[in-house]
C-alpha cells in the first residue's frame, strides 16, 4: 500500500517558557498603562487648577505664596529691585531663542518674590544682553499666577548664576537657593507669573508645561493594547497541530 498522511485538529499545548515570557510582558504593559493613566489624571487635575485659579484674585497681603495652590492668581505688594535681575536662558517662544526675565519684588514682610515679567528675544550676541530696565520705582502691587521655576530635563542643561558684580545674571534652570545666594537675600520658593495685561512686562503667554492629559490617556490605551496583543500571540503559538503521517503496507507473513 502507498503511505499516506493525515492531519488532525489543533491541540492547546502552551510552552512553559513562552507562557512565562508573555505573562511578564503583559504585566509590564498593564503597569505602564496604569502609570500613563495616572499621569493623565494628574494632568487633568493640574489643568483644572490652572483654569479655576484664574477665576478670582487672592490678595496675599503678608501671607507667603505657598499659602495658596499653584496657578492661583494673587496680588502681592512690594518694591521691584530692578538692579538685580535674572535672565533665564534656553527659553523658546514661537520658535525663537530668548530669556525669561525674573525680577525680585521686595516685600515689607517675608521673603522676596521673583516675578517672571515674561519673555524677551535673544539679541544675537551673548555679550549684549537685552535691556530689561524698569521704567519707574517705588511701591507697586502686582497681580499674577503662582508658579515654579522651570526644571531641566537633564542635569547638564543647568547653569547657576555666575559670580561677580555684573547684572542681570544669565542662568539656565537654576535652583531657588542658587538665585537666593546670588541675590544675597532669601527668596520665596515659588515665583509669580505676571499677568499678561500688567505693566512692566514682556511676552507672557502662560501655559501648562508638558503634554495634555489626553495624550497620557492615549498612551495608556496603547500599552493595554500591547498587553492584549501579547495574550493573543501566546494563544496562537500555543495551538499545535495534532497527528502526523501514518504508514501502512502489505503484511509480511
């Protein structure tokens, strides 16, 4: 007789090594998805604070900036120290290089407050800094949002204020204690983002840093889709075809 082969149905026979590998991958993808989803929730809450903080202005009087949440609009009284200002380097606006102008506001009580008066363009030469002098002097009451100093993504992007008598001082992603040491007086741990309509300011288009919440949630769904894909791959590779070739022939006496 002529040999012939027959094929059977598929059998579910997962490999232990494959099962462990795909389980680990699925767990990692699920955890990454949860992490991104929580980031999205945090960003949504931050955006809500940013929106609601503009609804009213809180007069701080002698209270510190830390007495209100971030992005709350407040009014603070004091006197600008126009002789000692900082220029935050590596600031981009509309695709152009420039600086954020930080001016100390000396309060009658408590630490001085750095007021971010906005963005000014790069002059084209490092040796020629932009003119950020104040028009007048005397006591002022300024209004703006409570904010924080920008943070560098990488440590080598930081540059503290240089020593010496020259002002304004150019610095990149400084820490508050470094600015306080350069100024020679204590500074509040928060800064004030000057209102766009306030005088003595420059370009002020305040936005939340980082990606919007929808992008974080989208990444979370992608990670969870990868977890489902890992499960499907494990299932497909675990189905094996049964049967094989059966040999037959004349009986030999």
